[in-house]
């Protein structure tokens, strides 16, 4: 007998290889799909982290600006209050001086 297999054996080998090949191809295709989806998810995660970092930085800047504006407002209110007190004091002094002058001429 020759070392070559018979035509029926060759057909059987081909059928076996095909029957194994299809599930392996399907598995490889699914594996590739999973790998690609994982890469996409990793990219989305990286972008989300970058966006989160940007938003946190913006928030920190906003909070700092808000604190600075509140401090400026407080200073302006203090200055306004002191100016008003100073004006009232000057007005009282002016009224008292006017009364003294009037009383001198009575």
C-alpha cells in the first residue's frame, strides 16, 4: 500500500479540517471583535478621564475666582461702610459747628 491516503481518506481529512476550521474562524472573529471593543472602551475611558481632569481643573479655577471676587466684594463693602460712617461723622460735626455758630449769634 502506498503512503498516500485513499481518496476517501483525503475527503474525510478535508471534511474534518473544514469542520474544525469553521468554529476556529468563528472563535478568532469573536476574539478580534472583543479585542477591538476592549480597545474602544479603553480609549473612551482615557477620554473620560481627560474630560474629568479638565472639568476638575475648571472647577478649581472657578472656585478660586469666586473666592477672590468674594474677597474683593467684602473689601468694597468694608470701604463703603467706612466711607458712610466717615460721611455721617463729618455731617454731624458740620451740624454741631453750625449750631455752635448759630448759638454764638443769638
